[in-house]
C-alpha cells in the first residue's frame, strides 16, 4: 500500500504541472533502501497534456495511447492501475 501512495503522490506532482509521465511501469520505480520511499523516475517521455506520440511500454499503455490518440491524466492512471493490479 505504501508503494501505491508514493507513486500516486509523484504522479500528482507531475499532473499538477500539467505533465503526463506516459511510461508508468515497475521499471520506473526506485525504492530508497534507507527510507523505504518510492520514487517515480524516467520522465524522459513525459509531455504536456493533450500531446500525442507512441512512446511508452506496450504492457502498460492505455487504449488511447495504443491507438495514437491524445492522452490525458486518465492515461497515466490506467497505467498505474495495471501496475498496481500486478503488484497485488
């Protein structure tokens, strides 16, 4: 549960700046062994909301991303949901 809270807070920080991460997946999480906090990393494909391109990891992509349509905050939330489902 703590992992989910940390990732959600990181994602909210990006969304508050009108950015989408667009590549939410387990490989883009880092757990600090000293504090136990989780960081969301690799914002290399992040972009402003509403922009469109086909980057990201297929296993975690939302339907609109797969179809090449503009993505929104819900695209990141879909990817987060897939990842958390796998975590459980």
